[in-house]
C-alpha cells in the first residue's frame, strides 16, 4: 500500500454516519474511496454540490457538474446543487461536520499553513481559510515530509491559513493530535516505531505510554 | 430586461478600464462567448472580479492571455500559471480574497450592506490593513462590499423577461453577482418562452438582468 492510500484509509476511519464532509483536492479526495455508501455520508464540493458522486462513465460527463478541482463528477441520490454563498454559509456557519485538507506545514500550536510559498507558489487560498475557520472538525491529511524535510515543525514559517488549532494530522507514519499542551502522538502506522516518527518530525511530540496502531478503513 | 444582444454588441458596451464581475468556477458557469467577444474587441485595462482565474484557453484565462486585464480580485489563481507569472512580474495586480469572503463581499455590495464581518482571515496575511470589531465577545474582520460596472453571468436558461435558472455546479457566483453589477449581462445556454421556467425555479429574477446574449448560431 502506498503512503497516500494508507493516509486516505486512516482518515476514512474518522468519518461517522450521516456527516457532511468536504474533501480537498488531491490526496484528501481519495478518502471518499474508502467510505462505504451505507454510512449515508454526504460529500460537499465547495463549488456547489452536496452529495458528490463518482466520476461518470466515459462520454456521460456533464460540463456543469464538476468538483472543486474541476474534475467531472456525478451526484448521489439526495444531492443538492447550491450557489457559492450557500456553500460558504454552510462552511463558515458551522454546518460542515468535517473538512480534510492537505498541508504544507503544521506546527506545535496545531496551526496550519497550506496556501502560499512566498515568491515561489502563490495559488491563493481558495476556500481553505473558510474551511479551516468554520468546519466543526479539521483533519490535515499529508505526507510526513516534503523533499526530505519534516512538514511538522516547531513554528510555521509559511503564511498561516487560520489561527484555529486543527483537530488531527494523519500522515503515512503517524496520527498526531494537536492539543493545548502540544502535539500528542496517538497512533503509529503498521511497522513504524515511535523512534522512527520522532526522527522524522522536526517538532517536539508528546508521547503517551500507550500508542495504538493505525486502524484502516 | 432591455433585450438580447449579440456578443460583439455587448463587448462594445463595455469600455476599456471597466470593472467586471464574471461568474464561474474554473470556467464552469462562465460566459465564454462574451469573453471571446471582449478579446476580439481588444478590450484593455479591465478589472476582473471572479472566484478564480480559470486556466489558459478557458474563461478568464483568455482575457489574461489577451492582456485585457490589469487587475484581478480572486480567491484562487493556482491553475493559471500565466497569471501567476504576470503577477510576480508586476504586470497584473492580484488581490487574493478567501472564497467565502469574496462571495459575501459581492453579496453585501449587491444588497446594500456596508460590509461583512467574518472570522475568516483573522491572524493571517488577509487581515493586513483591515479594521477588526468585537461583537458578542467574538472578533471579526471588517470586509468591504464589492460592486462593479458590469456583471457578466452564465445561466442554463433565460426566458424572454430575463428570469434565469442555473444548472448544478454552474450556479457558483452567478446568482450573487447578478445583484452587484450596475449593468447585468447574462449569457444563457438557451432562451425559452415565459412560463417555461416555473417561478419557483427562478434563481435570478429578470428585473435584475439588463441584457441577454442571443442564442449561439
């Protein structure tokens, strides 16, 4: 199993029946593949649909039905199409149960940077600032390191997405919960030791006596 | 509603230097024929306010390629490397606004409100130079309303009095922008007799719409 699949399957385990969930572009969108239909979860795409479904069969795409990454999607029974004011009303207004986003950096305060690398990459924040500020639960799904450098750092050096402390970080090595006291290591991936995780993490981690192995959906 | 125009006639009405609200999310729900006509006219120095800058070859991306734009207000320009280069080179000014804030600023402008109080952006680069207020013990950023000379919309259907309805994720910013343009021009995929769009299905009442674009030949 590759790193991204492992992360997606662990995040899927966080999803509860009946939730409204927003998945970011890229790795986070893979989470939907591991959420059984019988959970009755609705996925929101912030461009304007609640009840996002799988990509339609070849040749049956609707140019007016895409996800927030611009890819063709379908809609599940019970879906609703909404405009951007409603969509962000749901997000900012606390009606969204969970958002799963990618990250560039997470720090010991649990704050996230994921929208800008000054001078290099300025894609814009899109909906990320509203999602992190407003969602009931914020999960960051990302690889532990980028080009050999830990993405979990003492203090974010990149521009913050929000002051809000995110709720959970899931990487291919570990599940980490940001708390008032700092970053608490909750779970290790199969075959990964606490020492491996410490060595791969630039931030300091609080390590309780009991660390569970990741449960995968 | 004053009547239906050919795209070229609409482009003639829009002077160089005008500010434009343009509907669409990654070019889904964007008035492509109007944009083509602006490019054909050689429009210059436009301010474009839109969710995103689409991509080269589609929607607002075509205005960027034609150097018809001097200023962009958007939440995301990540799929338009051309605009990112022009921004870094200082040739096009870009203001990045969180997506939920952008749609509410436009809504505020269109519905006569003095601005928006939002928690989104607090403690980030977005708050620079902005007033903060406390309401009920919570801190909010004060975000100013947005209006523009023109709103250029895409719709699914229009009827002869300009009532509009939209399809699936092609709603996005269109219904909100319909309130905030001093002149509103809508490009529907089809124009139908009055009554075909049931009153309950009308998302933008025709009283807001100044001109329709004639059906595609």
